[in-house]
C-alpha cells in the first residue's frame, strides 16, 4: 500500500470512529482514559525500551542535546504521562452541553449544543509525551485523532499507541479513534493536511518553519501557534514596588518558552527612575539588552556593563529571541505602547504594569493579542495557569480559538431547535 | 497603480482602520449606522439612477432574469437597506464584553473579552443590498471591511459606498473602515484572499463553484457556506398530525433557499401509513419525487402521478435541488437515518419529527450538522428566526462559527488576566 492509500484508509477509519466518539458517554471516555493510563504504567519497561531504541538511533543521527532531551523518557516521565491522562478524566466533559436556549416569537426554542470538531490531525516533533497528551485531550473532547509525531520517536510512539488502542477497546470504544501514523514517509504529512473529507482541523506543533509550511499547504483549517514575541509595558502609573519583580519573572524565569517577554516598553515619564533598576537586574542575570537610543543612554548612565548593551535595529522589535536577550524601548506613553505592540507583536501575550484604571482598560481592549494581562507576568499565559487543566497548544490565530487551547477549543457549537410542530410563516 | 498595488493599499488602510474600530465606542458606531441610513434615504434617487445604469449594462450583457431580479433596486428596497442598518443599531454591541472571569490559585483573575476579528473581506454576487448589510454588520462588530461585490452592481455599490464613507466620517470614525473595491479586475479577488497581513477572514457568498475556488486558493481563514442538502426524518414516533404540514413547509414554502428540505427519510414502521399522504401533498404541488425502491412502490400504490415518480440514483442522496424535487428514502429507523444524514448531508440543517424523547436527544447529539431541529421545519434555520437580528451568512464549517453568522460570528474572544503584581512560581 503506498502512502496515499495508507493515509486515505487512516482518514476513512478516523471519520468512522469520530461518529461513534461523538455519541460516546462521559463514563466510557473516562473509562478509556483510566485504562490507557493503566496500560502505560503496566508497560513502563516496554515503553522505556522502545524509547531507548529511538534514543540510540537519534544519537547515531547526531541530534542535538535539546532534541535528545525532549525525546527521552524515564520512569518519572512515563508516570507523568499516565497521571496526565487521569487528570484529563477529572475535567468536565464539554460534549453535549446545551446552552443559551431562548424562546423565539415563532414558538421554537433555539440554543447551542457543544459538539466535537470530528477528526483532529496533530503534527508534532519527537516528543513521545505529546502522543499521550494529545490522545487524551482528543478522546475526552469526543474527537477522533490522527497523530503524526517526529520520526525520531517512532518506536516509543507506537508503544504508546498500543496502550491507547487497548484502553479504547477495553472501554468499548473504537480502537481507531486514536491512530498514530506508522510510516515515516514525509509525504504522509502532505496527505494528512489535504484530506478535508476526513480531517476537520490540523494542529501543528513545532518550529515556525514547519507551521508556516503546513498553513500554506493545508486544505483544512489549521489552529496554529506561530511565535511569542511578548511585551511588557511599564506605564507611567506602574506600581514601582512590583515592576522589577514582574519584568524579572517575565523575562528570566525561563528563556525558551513562548510566553517569555521578549520586549520591554517603558513610559518616558518613569524611564529615568525605573530603567536603571530594571537594567541592573537584567545585567545581573547576563541578559543582553537591545535598546533604543534613549534607553541605551539611560542604561549606560546607570553603569550597566557595556558588553550587555546593544543598539536595537528595526528587526529587534519583531524578534522572538528564546534566549537571554530583550529589546528595550522608551515610549511616550500608552498610545505609543499600544501602537508599537499592535505593529510588532506576534499576537501571543502582552502585559501592562499600571495602577491607572483607564490605562488598564484601554490596554485590555485595544491590544490585539490572544492574552492581555494587567499587573502580572506574561508567564501566566498557559493552559494550566488559566485553569484549562491541559492544553493542546496555544493559538495565535484570531478565529475559533485564541491563546491556550484545551478541551473547549477542540469542540464547536451547533444550533439546536426544539419545536412543537412549528412551521415558518 | 496596478491591481496588486491597489489591493495592498486597500489592505493597509483597512488594517489601520481596524485598530481604530476595535476601540470605537458603541455610541460612535451607532451614530455612524444611523448616519449611513440617513445618507441612503436622502440619496435614494441617485442610488436608483446608479442601479438603472447597472441594469442597462446587465441587460445588454444578457444576464438572466433571476440575476437581474437580485441586481435591481426600487424605492422599497432602498428603504429596506436603510431600515436594516437602523435595526443593526438596536442589536447589543458584542465588543468589549468580559465574561467567564475566574479566580485562579495564583491570585490572578482570568476571563474572556469579546473582540473584533479585525479585517473582514466579503466576496459576493451582484446584490447591492448586501453592500449595505455587510457594511453595517462589520461596523457594529468593530471590524474593518473590504467588500467585493459582483461587477454588474458596480455603480450602485459605489453609490452605497459613498453613503457609508460619509456616515463613518460624520460619526468621527475612519472612512476607510468600509472599503468597496473599485476595480472590476478579477485579479483583485486573488489578491484579497492572499493578504494574511491585512485580512483576518474571508466570507464568500455565492455559488458553490466560487466558494470552492476561494477556499482552495485562500491564504486566510474562510467562513463559508457551501450548500444546503437538508433532511427531514419522519421517525416511527412522529406526531402524525404535524408530519404533512412540516414536510410541506420544509420543502415547498420556497424552493430556492438553502434551508429548504431536499431529502425526506421515513421510518419503515410508519411509511405505509404516512408516505401516501405526504406523496399526495407533494404531488399536489407538482414536486418530483426521486424515490428509493421501497418508497417508489408505496407511492405508486397510493396512486401518485407516475410522471412525478423517479427511481433515485446514488447521486440523488447528495443533491441540493433548489427546485420542486425531493429525494425520498425508507429507512429502518433512527440509526439508519442518522448514518444516512451523516454520510450524505452537506451539514447545513436537519430535522427529526418524533415524539420519543430518547430519539430526539440522540438525533440532536449525533447528527453532525450546523442546525439540528426537533419537530419543526428546516426553514427556521436563519439568522432572523434564531434571533441574531441579521446574518452575514450561514456557515457549514465546523470551526469558529456554525450555522447563521451574526455579529458574534464576526468577533472572537481573547483572554484577559487581571493581576495584582503576581509572578509565576
């Protein structure tokens, strides 16, 4: 069977399974999640052995240490996979919820029912834990899933897939509700993203290049997370006591996460007073500052190590560094801050530090990003901190789902009409 | 200026205007809507004259009478445009609404704020009234709009565009918040659907061919309405008193609308009793029945005019006739009805006629269509009947918006976080 035929069969099976999953009871879905967790625990040694084979091949192919780190499993990370599935059990089932029912003058009652999207295709890198997470979230939200993980994780992914299949079958649900692509042929991705008859939405997770390519070539809707060029704006009316702590947390708690601040904007009225202190904190952590002319002068005057100070170029305002580097700009005030963010941000997460209510409300309203934060760190922008329990990704799109996408983002709402024999006049 | 440069300029202006519209007050938006309505009324004669020029050209080019009918304006339809804008005024402003705020263990409060999508591109046929409707809905929902109407309506559209511009400017809003494309070059559509930097979503309205082409070529999300192959399923437990009236209304009230029933499914247990009566009603209205073998026999036995009875082919189950034709199939019961609908329907609207609660609930849950109706006509599936006040279209997509799309469908929700200086631990 060639890749095209194989993917068509996977698609057909997924579509058929999605019909059964849409009608599955919460009890059956939770039973499956618990069974999968149990299978993962009881087959821990086999999973670790499969992962060891993946690791050996990956080392042989010269993968860098960060990728190897993401690929590797150990007893604790296998347990975390199982526990993650059990946690998804505890989340409320979104499917079938009826809301907003209103009576219309015609006599009919009109409302919404939350329903699964159908078939979700997930394309991700060589991280076996994503296989379990994504399977669990799609299952609980009543979708069928087609998972395509990085080829370096193939053995572990297949071992996890076996646990998922057995858990589904044990609970009386179709084993094809979660399928892990068995071929490493890259053409499989091209097929997956161009089968609108079988796939309702694609969620790509990975580098910007991969996501841009998938968005360009997909013939089905894509829920995507491009990048996180997140801003912290220190307003004239900021609470001086908290500014340094919040900037420190937003920029330096973790350099590689998408909700890390990459750009600091500071109002001219407080820059002289606050920028030196912020600069000293950043310098103490060896964070390079790409600064506008005005902030460069203030930072130099404050005696910051010149080796950490670089004149910003236009490109810096758009950059997601994912590194101990931050761009710094003095702005006239709120208007310039909002305009700058709306011009340069990737639309992920922005924070304002202010004690002026009207500024907070304008920032919330006018900044066009998925998460807009008043007086807290950008690092809060994730599914767990927001109370979603788990997330399939963080969307920087504007339609359907913005920001952290949990169970609700994997569903849609249809209209329901309850009548008593009404006809339209 | 070539078409590409022109469209880039339109896009840039729309993006800039969308920033201002996102922050516009409800009062300013309503003021603009009322002013536009006023301009349309006071320039009625000029609009009718522009439309007369369009009609003359269209007749010269040999447009058929249905298209000419949609193109034509008269004093009553001009007044209806103005009144439609005033009705949009009375709808609640969705923008800025904060909902679902919850306190998290970290101390932050997390919730949603409803926000405009940004820039909406609408591509439609030669119907000048859509220009006013679409402008009004985009304006009220805080979006900027780029409107591309059919070339046959160019003069009327430009005349309406002038009213919109003057109304916006009079209310202190950017005149570029609604732009009507001035060129008839078809390449303008290709540009409009491939400018993700300037356009957030495309809403195509028109024939299936146009919409499929746009979906295939677009590089921005598309909210689309493909077709309405709507079903009525008469269950074993249907209220016999209402069956004929509902089928009559669903099929024959209007033949050309997307929520008209195109297929009748009837449970075997009641087919012998009810199908003859339904068939006589349809035959009385000269509706052709494309029937499965079993229903064909029942209809023949009931003495229905053989000229109206045709053996259904496989293709009939997928057909949107938009004509006095209906496909008819006897099914074993609920399971087969749901499976048939999920296989052949276009996902627009389906109705079940039943008095059995468990059947109604299963149909609501398991039928995968934008609107699912119990004991009422499929003809209710539209924005006005659902209480949206107005609609920009009816979506047969599964993400973002399903079914009638009103003001809410032209918005999204961002996350907002209200903190008190919190940092992530």
